[in-house]
């Protein structure tokens, strides 16, 4: 069996499953957030009763992160609904924006977008919070009410996005009926050359198979190229399985995986036991292709979809209005360090926005010192508009006062994960997806730029 088939077989109590089988699986973790959480709670209460209790309060994680730092009253209200439910159910894993369990969330627009407006438990983007806080474990099942839940596949999990109805059912039962997907294998060889990042790998692959090329399929990543990658790299790749239509992305478990997970579960006191699924010698794939990482170049996905791939050096004629670095895909500490490596000592030519994925990223950028300056200072000195308010922000548009949102037609190069029309705001805008290296180089020149111009 493939990795995905093994996880689903175990979770359904079966010795073997095949693609196309419909199986009931026991859920290890359910995640929801401020956009889908209120709807999920509504379904749960409608179907199981107003006084019903969730199936296991230790397996539910609620993370407000999407429409947080906005004066939009309905968005602020959604966070209050989550807080009320967390209090009612006595949930230990609710990462609230404020510290007062009896309080109400209201963003203070008068303070501006740059300075911290959150309490001690707030974390930021759900998909980066889950591994940081010890909620991702090899061999387990994770469902989330967000399409990019597949990012946790980096940790040898079956992780995928679901809707509010399915999530409401899980709240009451801890189970879900799911069809076993076919699996595709992407076997990575070689090492990434200078100026090329994991983001370029997934953009290249999506360009090869198309933005619907993995529809309801598992994208399994193997090979020596995988083992040379950091966990951040693997998260970047697994995150964008959905941009190819994939049901999930999944990686083998190795020492890097185990070390990362053990450190996080020990730090946060979350469930510490786990059982990875290992690769079988004999596996059956609907698609099986090898990719030589050493031959990849800086890559850009052009408007209007993630499969519209070109090499950065082919696009240098495209002038830009904005650059953006952030999101679950491109807002990790390693992403900002790569960006800073390019812009250090220089000044960006276009409006450039930086939104760290989590509050931990904010702190790490302020604690990391290069040549007497923190990375945070390096970015600010280069002209990047950095906010301490970690969140999804403009990655998915949001209310008009969202930090970095494209409110007028413009061309933006972004380290985020999706570029369908209207994704970051104005429907007439064009979003170009790229690695933090490429976004940084393009911000410096004011047009799409191959970052190898700045990286030897």
C-alpha cells in the first residue's frame, strides 16, 4: 500500500484498503478557524443538540487566523462565537486573540496595522500553528475546515480539508466516511541549486501536471531529494497539493520528522505517542515521475491559476506594483530569512508587505541578529512594511482594511499559494506566485526578476 492507503487502513481498522474504497476513519485531530468555525458549530448544535458535547475536547483545535485584524464587525463577532464555544466545551486548544475569556474581540483601527494587537495565547495562521504547537504527528488523521490543511502531510499524516457539515459530524462522532484516493508519486533526486527553493519545486510540478492534475489524488513525495529538505521545505510542498487539485500530500517519516515532532509535543504537552507509516517496497501509483532538483530554476506561476508556470527569467518584462511575503506557505521564519538574504543593505522599489505566519515567527525575526542588526530591522530598513499581527491577512483578500489587500487593479508578486482572480482582493488584479527569493529580487527591481541576479 501507499503511505496514504496505510494511514487510512489503520484509521479504519482494516488490514488493507484500495483506491476507491469508502471507509469510516477514526479522526485524530479536527481543526477549525474563525471563517468556518461558527458554521461548523452551528451544524453540530443543530444535529446533535444545543447541549451536546464534542466527541473529544483534547482532539479539537480552534485557531482564529483569517479575518482577525480588521474593523469589520462580523469578522470580530466570529472570534467571539469561537470563544463562547471553547468556554462551553472547556476546550484546552483554543488559541484566542485576547486573554479575557469573558471579553469580546474588537480590532482597534486607530492603532494601525503594524503594532501588536493580540494576547498571550494568540498564535497566527492555523497550518503553521498546528506543527508549532504539537498537533501534527506521523501516521495520524487530521481534518481541517480549510483547503490548505494538506500542509500537515509533511509530517507523514493524512491531512485534508473538509466542509462545515463534515466537520460538524466529526464534532459529534469523531468519525468520517472517506473515499480512498489514488496515489501519485513524485520521486525527487539531486539537490536544489543556489537561488532555488522548495516553492519552486511545487510550482514546477503543478506546471507539469496542471492545476487539476491531481484531482482527488494523494501526492506522495519520495527520494533522496526529500530527505535533503528541511521540514519547512516539506510543509511548503505539501501545502500546495490542493493547488493541483490533490486530496492530500504526504511525505515519508525520517529522523528530521521525528526530531521536529518530539520537540514540539514535549514543549507543548500534547499527545506524545505516534506510529509512523513506512514505505512499502511494492506500491501502486496512477502516476510515477522522477524530478531532478538540480535542474530546476526559479519559477513563477502566472495569472490566472497556479498551473500557468514560467521561469522567472522569462518574465522580466513584467513590471509590478506590489510584493508580498506571508501566509502558511510563505510566511515561515525560513521564508523571511531567505527574503532578508536578498534585500539586506538594499531598498525595495515597490510597495512590499510582510506578514509573519505566526507570533513565533515575529519573535524569531526580532531575535535573529546579522551583523549587528536583527532580521526584523534589516527588513524594515529595506523598506518592507512589516506587521507584528501574524495572520492570513491578504493571502485570501478579506475585508477592505486587511493589511496588504489588493484594493485596486494591480500586479503583485507573492510568496502565497493561490492566484485565481480575486484571491488577494480586486478581481482585476494579477497575482504571480513565487519563492521568497524571487519575491525579494522582484521587489528590489520593480519587475519580475530571477533571484540568481542577487544570489551566487
